[in-house]
């Protein structure tokens, strides 16, 4: 702004013109003040929204599926990332997951809120204050809850058949130690048929030959740390349930991620109630997995740091037969092999197009879909070279159409 030049112009004006200019300047100043106050109000509103989501709401979580008849175990839970479509929960490490859970918490004004949720994602988190489970859930309706409870009745009937035990063949996989021998004797005393096999490769072959229903991995912690053993474990027959005995939670989570149906800590496996309940849970969990066809070989990569967004899109992709891998940043994605995913979905940042451009350039053989928080961002995302965009939260029909248009002709990797 050239102030001396403006001053010279005003000096040549008469009094009436100066009065008009004064009114115009005053109006401009008022407009600027009003805009500034509105901006401050919007910033305050945004801050309140952020504070609301950072505030932890304490509640109670109850497993309502895949439990013993009459059992209703409650867990303390912290809720965050709440939306109409799902929640992100924080639970203690002793939480045993089930497919459907009931969450009860106090809403605004002290009103009690009750939600039924399906567990779609779970991971262990650790910081200087300790460790906890982060559980991603999607909201389910009354009809789905009713269906889940009917399914539980069927599982209860199946468990009653399992109590006969004479037709169930179990493999004890592990070295011939005194500890493992005692476990085998306890299983035999409960009328199960059980055979000991030292190695995983031999166990998987034997399971196919004799149609075994369950493999107990006696040295689960050792297996969890060996990629070769985990790879052999993945070759198990589709009808074989797997239960592992582990030393700690880290090994437990590694094996569950690798597809093991149930894990028991070593000290718990020494108690008959825990051992035989674990055997039942492993077999029931495996049957449920088979029913949902979770052994899909079609892979999808989801790149996002938003837990709620990951939960919702992962559930829908799995519903279409995809097996999802979730990572936080584009930098991590660029370290992966670029030919193993049928589709890539990544957060679109309107202020940083470079990240998604790098993904498009790297994953040349697979379509990259931009996940946009606002409708208007989709058209801008298309200028980066992505195959399509998806508005959040994801609509089922939109997901279906995008999958059909982008990967309809692409064979599973």
C-alpha cells in the first residue's frame, strides 16, 4: 500500500468528497471486523469439536456372542472417535473379543446410551503410561443382533455335541517335554483323541490325512517369532482349528494376526477349565471364520491414521471378500511390494497432493482410490491421477460401484 500517494490524492479532494470517503472506509473496517469475529467463532467451534473427541467417555462393554451359556462378563471401556456409523474403544488387555458387543455409557444430560457393535478391528497400543487394546467397531441394528443371538443358539447346540468328544481328533504340536506330556494326558483324560507331533510341517500333513479338527501349538511363543513357522502354519487345512499356548500378550497378538483361532497363556493352560474352554473357543471361532470366508486371497491396502474411517472401510471391503492391510502413512506404503494389492485406498489431503501422487506412481498395476472428507474434494483428487474417489463415511452402494468399476477385470493377486 502506497500511503504517500493516497495522502496526495486526498489532499486534492474537497470536504464533501472526503466525507464520502470516510463513510466508505468506516464500512470497510466494520466488514473486516465482522469477518474477523466470524473467523474467531469458527475457530472456537472447531476447538470445541476437537475437545469433544479428545474427551474420554467411560462406559461398560459386554460380550453378547460366542460366550458360555449364562456368562455375561463386563469390561471397563473408554470411548472415543464416536460417529453414527461406529466407535473406537479402549479396553484392558484382558478383553476377550467376540463378534457382537454391547456398550453402555452415559450420554449428554446423564441419559444412559446403549449401542450394539460388531468388532471389526483390534490392535495393541503402548506408551509410557502402559498398554491397552484399541478396538474398532461398527454399529449394528436390532436385526443383526437378533441374527447373532440365533447363531449363538446354534453354537450352543454345537458345543453340546462337542461335549461327547469321542469323535474329535486333536494334534499336540511341539517337542516331547514333560510339560507337553502332562498336557496330553489331561486331554486324554477328558475323552478327546490326541496325538503328539513334533514339527508344524508334519502336523499339517497329518491333519489332512486323519482329518484332525484341532492343532494345539504347545510352543506358540517360539512359533510367533519365526516367519518360516508362521508361513507353514498358514498352510493348514481349512477345516483345522488352531490354538496356541504362549508366554505373553505380544506373542498372543502376533499369532492371532497370523490366523490362530485362540491363544492361552501358559499359566492358564495349566488349569483344566481354561484349557478345555480354550479348545471349545478355538473350534467355534474357526467355524465362524469359515462362515464369513475370511481366507480371501484378494488384498486391499488402506492408508489412513483415522481409526473410525479404517474400521468402516475395512468392514465393507471384507464384506466384498478382500483381506485388508492397514498402515498409517504413504511413506510406509512405499516400502511395501507394489504388486501384492488389488486396490489401494488412501486419505486425500487437499493441502498435500504429493503423497497420493507418489502412491499413484508407485502402485502402477493397481487402482488408487482417494478417501475424501468432503464432496468437493473428490474432483480435485481426480487431478492427481487416482482411479476414483470415495466420500467418507463410505456408502455401501458407492463402495460396490467403485470396486466393480476399478477392479472388475483385475484378477486377485
